C-alpha cells in the first residue's frame, strides 16, 4: 500500500510523496493508513498510539494539505494549532511539519512556541504570520495574552500525547485554551493510553470521532524485548557499565527518577570513559537541544534522562532503553520503552529493580500484560533482603492505590539522591 490511495488532493500528492521519500518513508504505517482518510475528509479522530507508530506524520500530512489549500494567514491568524506536553516534542513535531511540507509550492510557516526561551523571537515570528503553531500550553497562553495570536481563527487543533499533557498538570491551561477555541474546527487527539480522564477530554473536545488504535494490527506492535534485572540500588551504575560493555550497546537511553541522579550517573559513566550526558528539566532549553542533537548524531552514547525530558524524544533506531529507576506510573513505562523499537526496528528495554521496587514492577507487568523473567547478572547479585510490606514501593515514591505522602516523596528524593 502507498500514500496514493489515502485521499490526498491529486496536485499535492506528488509533492508530499517526494518529501516523504526524502524522510525515508515510502509506505504508510497502520496508524497513518487508518487516520489519514478521515482526517482528509475533515472528521475528528481519536488516535491511540504510542510514539514510534508514525502518529506525527498521520496528523501532520492532513494539516499540510489543509494549509496548502487554505492559503496564507495574516498576523494573529493561524490555520492549525498542535499542543504538546514538552518542548522537545514541540521541536520534533515542528521539524516533521517543516520536513514534510518542504516540497509544497507554498511552504506553510511553522512557529514553535515553547517556554524556557525568550518569548520575543516567537512574538516576532508570529507578527510575520504563521499557518501552523506548535506549542506547549503555558507559552501559548502567554502569546494569546500578548495578542500575538487569536485562537478563534484556527480551523484544526491537535492535542499530541494528550495523556502526558494531563499527567504533567496542564489541565488548567487546557481548560483556558478550550474556552478560546472556535466551535467549528477539526480536532485530533493523540494519546498512548486512553484512561478515563482522556476519554472525558475526548468527549468534550471531539465530535463523533473516528477511533484509530495503533495495535489493532498485530504487525504494528513494536518489537521490544523486555528484561528485568534484580540489582542492589548501589550497584546499578556499575551494572549499567558492565552491560553496555559486555553486550556492546552502541546507544542507550537511561531513565532515572531525578535530575540529581541523571547528573550523577552521567558523570560516573563519563569518568569511566563512556560518552554520557544528562538531560533534565533544569537544564536551559539551549543546553537540552544541544544534548539531544549530540545524542541523535551519535556523539553521545548514553543519555541519562528524567521522564519529562525523555518524553517526545525521537531517536531513530535507538536500540536500548534502561529503567535505572522504575517509573512511578505504569503508563510512563509504556512511554519510556516506546522510545525503542520504533518504526519497525527491534528494541530492548531493561528494567532494574530490587526487593523494594518489585511491587512496582509487578504492577507494570499487570498493565503491560506481560510476565518478565527475573534476571540476575553474575557479580551483581542483590544482597538486600525483601522489605517489610509497609515500605514496599517507597524506593520509587509509592505504589498505585496509595498516593505518596510528603514523607514518601522525601524518602524517594533521598533515595534518588543516592544513585551509588
Ligand atoms: P512517531 O513518534 O510515532 O511520529 O514516529 C516517528 C518515527 O517514525 C520517525 O522516526 C519517522 O521518521 C518514522 N516514521 C513515520 N512514519 C513512518 C512510516 N510510514 N514508515 C516508516 N517510518 C515512519
């Protein structure tokens, strides 16, 4: 199957196909096959798909056709708004739009509106007019307040990684944005998971949506080998080094619970001759982009990231994801391991756990409907005894069913502050 039969306008199809070819994409992924026709027809679509399924191009291509057909916007107007939870994802979505729109005779102007950098260049860019704005919610509202944008002029809205938008606490900003939207619009909601609050959001925002689910096609399921290794917390960095060397991983994305751990682990690896860098929310935006580019360009072998920073990362052919700390929310596990095994490539996800975090691992297994074989690595066998039930889960800041108390959080922060 090719992109020819999805309903693109005949005059635009060859231009989009050329850009797709340049991006190395020659056939639509299952999500694209199912989502593009209703989107081109103007319908609302709810897409349940993780990163790596081709979801970005699935909504980007119809947006590009819409812009090409609607013509230029003047200042304050826009055709389409893509809301994303993180700055990194905003940059990646904007890159995809620019890349896939590069062959159109009138390339849509894409403005990225993200926090953590000066607002002035964004104000300037919008003054010149933009057809598509890719934004994080807070900065978008700032721009609206500056009269740089009028949301009632848009005709298409995308909420990408909507579950993360809510998980990161953007509920209030979303409500404020919702109040400014025009009633007549096309809306796309993309989410890796569809918990109740996303279903409620979808009911509010979407009209008679088509539901597209990434894994309705078994072949689309990413090929990820999941492993669980039991190891004492104090041995994790040494074990990570050992695995990188012994198993010859060329690149790895390592998830940790705090920015402090990210710095400590990256430093330790670097001191042992492994090209490693930390990526977390307290770095400046410029530094984050620099680290990401180095990792994408293979200048850095290991990226040690917190969840927020690691979301939205798109590194083609990333072979390995390591959960140095298990994620506290089982849904984050899906997001983390979805960074590997992308677009048909093979991937491996290794989770470190110990007696204190095994309950959390079991919860993740239940959600994933998998049962992972517990591995122990020679020379790194755990020495800890199983904890009393009352402290199960404390290592990761609490388990599901019980919200972590302040004390839990403090303990988790202290544990995370001691990576070795
Ligand atoms: P996503 O995060 O789901 O948008 O997936 C993005 C990754 O999948 C990028 O590396 C794209 O280049 C790649 N991709 C998107 N669509 C396709 C496709 N139809 N075939 C192969 N790779 C694709």
